[in-house]
């Protein structure tokens, strides 16, 4: 079979080769997963980008008494108004997260085609370069202290949103596609193990109790220095992991005749699995984007009238929810992937979507730190399952040879969910003062996807002819 692209040199398969590929895959995913810790950025970014701070009367008095800078020129507002101003300032900054998710997903389509033709190493190295460059450039923007809030916001969206997002997209699909070929008997498990690294990456960057976490680093050294350090770590670690990736010996590069994008887009099963992934991703991303702030606000509301110091302490406790969500995000990838290998994809999809439906409706009712943290963890647990189930389901539905391309197309649903989730969360918060409506929407869509899982099973059993559009 002819093909114009030259594949990377084939690996020599010693007894440990496929385990080396698994280790490399986890290293790559560990760094890429820091995208799920973005919610720790918004408060320090607001402080870095906006020259005039917003303070409550109590916060202003405390700063003045301590002789801290900006106390004199601060905007002093009642607590409710100050909170609203913080939300309005952080809303455009959060678009960096939405853009990162969208760019991540869209880039995966092209990256997947490169991976299918040339193997996993080249696109993963491109991803390392882009992710490192994005964060280094973002750190440079903040260090430069450019005038104008709009300019800084736009540059941050470009650097950590588009450039770093493209880096994640190039590197993400490579470990998964390689592992499915090395471990065909356990697609769900190895997909889960690889992308579990993605979930733990968010834990490492966000969990305050870890002395080397991003949260601690930002508190000690500032957001600009964190971006510079993270850019270097991303460049070095993802490159190292990429060099450990390879396809099994004898793997034939995908050719244009092996089924292109047009063929996939005529298949009804593609649209079913796309919508299912959209729903599962929407639920998780809606919560991830606001986890720290939502958890803190729930605790403050439950506590009633508290002074500024107590309120700040309660808001900081919201970081525990982010950490727990990240840990269970990683655990869910392994657990749901393993379960699906044993009982089948369809029953696993149904169970996961129904569980997430329940959690999305329960989450706004949680009022204690333990309950909120556990609920966030369960949302992360179900969300993580998507990343083990959908690549293996894509390989089974459409074949493994062009998994990079096909899963890249399926993954565009995730990018769309990132945009819709951030917009829904911001809109619900602005109009109603809470995220409940956005969580409810995501929960209803998960219920629909449980039904779609059954329909997809029936359609796929009828064979390719039945799945294709007439």
C-alpha cells in the first residue's frame, strides 16, 4: 500500500517496549492535564491584569492598616457589588480556558492525521514545543506589564488559550492511538491508564496541600513566574515522553484509501457518539471551569454572615474541591475503562451517564466542605470515564488504523462543550446569581446520552450499512 508520507522508524519490540510506551504516554498526559487546573488562574490573573483592585470595606481597611500598596486607589464596594465586579472581570479571562479546550479539540483532527501517517512521536514533539511556547509567552506578557486590560486579556487568550491549546491537541491523541495498537486486548484499560495521567496533572497543579503544586507556586512567586516555569516543564517533560512513543513493529501507515473524513461523516454512529461525548464533556467542563469559586461560594452561603477574613478562608477551601475533582477524574479513567473491557461499552456508558445526571442535580444542594468536595470528586470520576470509553469505542466502531483522525473528529465535541460550558456557566451566574441552571442543563443532556448509548448499540449491531446515512 503506497503512501507519500514517510513513517518514523519502526520500533524493535523487546519484552519491555510496550511498557516503555505506556510510561511515555503517562508522562505526556500528566503535563497536558494541567489544562484542567485553569480555575486556579483567574483570581491571580485578575490581580495581575487589572491595575485597580476591587475591595470590600473590610478588605480595604485591613490593607490600609497594613500599609499595603493599592489601598488608596482601590475600588471600594459593598460585598455583593464587589463580588459582581470580580465575576465581571474574571469572565473574559476564563475564555482562555474555553479557547484552550476548543483549540485542543480542533487541532486533534489534523494532529490525528499526522499521527496515523507518521507515527506518534512527531506530532507529540510538535505539541511539546507549542505548549511550552504558549506558557512561556504568557509569562512574558505578564512580566512586560503591558498597558490596557483588553490587550493583556487578548494576549493571554492567544498564548495559553490558542497556542498552548494547540500543543495539547497535537500531543494528546498520540499516546492513546499508540497504546490501542500495543494493547489490543485491553483498549479500555490502557486508554484509561494513559489519560489518568491527564487527570493527575490537574491535581498536581491545583491541590494546595502539595508543596510543589501550581497553587502554592503562584502564591509564593506570582502567576507570571508560574507560567514561565510551567512552559519550561511542559517543553522538557512532553518531549521526553514523546521520544518514548512508537507504534508496534509492522504497523502500516494509514493511507488515504483507508477511509477518510467524508466516509466517517456519512455514518450515523458518528453523530450519536459525538453527541454522547458532547454531553459528558459539557457536564465535567462546566464544573471544572468554576469549581474553586463555586465551592467557596457554597461554603460562604452556608456560613451566613462572616467577616472578610473568614470569607477568604472559606473561598480558599474551594481549592480542595478542585483537587478532589482532579484525583477522581484520573481514577475514573482507569475504573470506567476497566469495567468497559469486562462488561462492554454500552452498559458502562449507560451507568456512567446516569450517575453523572444524578450528580449534576445534587451538586448545587451540597453545603458542607466534605459534601461539596465529594460531589465534585464524583463529577470528576464520571467525567474521566469519557476519556477511556470514547477512544476505545471509536476504535471498535470505525477501526484502529485511522484512530488518530477518527477520534480527532469525535473529540471536536469536547471542544464545543468547552465553549458552551463556559458560556452557560457565565450566563447562569450573571442572570440568576448561581450555576444551578447550567448544571441542570448538563445533567439533562447526560440523561439523553444514556438513551443514545442504547441507540448506538442497536445501530452498530445492524452493521455498517445500517449505520450509514442513506
